C-alpha cells in the first residue's frame, strides 16, 4: 500500500473542501433551468437519496453526479492507486446507495435525469446550452429516466 503524499492535516483540509451540495455542475444546471422558467426545490429530504434538484410539477428530479464519487465509467474516473481498499469500498457503496435511491424514486413514480460531470468537463464535454436544452426538453416532454454524459467518440478522437 502506498502512503499519502501529504500529511494528515493537509489531506483533512483538502477533503473538507469537497462539496456534497451546490457543486459547480449542480449550480450550472440549476441556474440554466431557472433561466428557462423552471422552478424547483433543492435536496428534498422527504425523497429517497435527497435528489439535488426536484421538479414537483413534472414529477422529476435531476441528479448532478461527479464522475469520481459515483464511479462513472468515463475518462474522468480512475481508481486511486493509494488506500485502494478504502476507495474501492467507498465508491462501490456510493454506487449501491445511488441504485437504491434510483429504484425507490422510480417506484414512487419519479423520473430521473442524471447529469454526469463528464458532460460538462474534459474532452468529451458538450456545449452547456445544448445540455440545458436537452434537460429542458426532457422535463417538458415527460420522457423516461435518462442520463446526460460526455461524448466518448469525440473524447477518443482528440486523444
């Protein structure tokens, strides 16, 4: 096992700066949808998993997921090379919690849009306006649950 490259106090300070709410992707989606006339609630505790953005009128939720924390299969996610057992357990548990919350929400009749960080960052990102247009169309038209993620083909072409 490889030791950390920074001391415990520095690592603790770094980790305390990682947000669970109001992340950059979440704020970007919220502000963009609000500007398009959509009104919502935030982090509703009465719903399974406390979804990031809740649209009661449309019986829909938007989850803004960070690719690392939720173990997304994309270019932004790489398994850590130190403290391997801890990270594998942590990320696998995050995936289990996501699946449980998703299942419970769908059982209650909620539609789910998952916006992955890779759709907004890195070589496969999509234009923000296009992402927001897709999210708005999804809300209005009542499609089933879906995901918006980075484009793999473009990411591969550029590398």
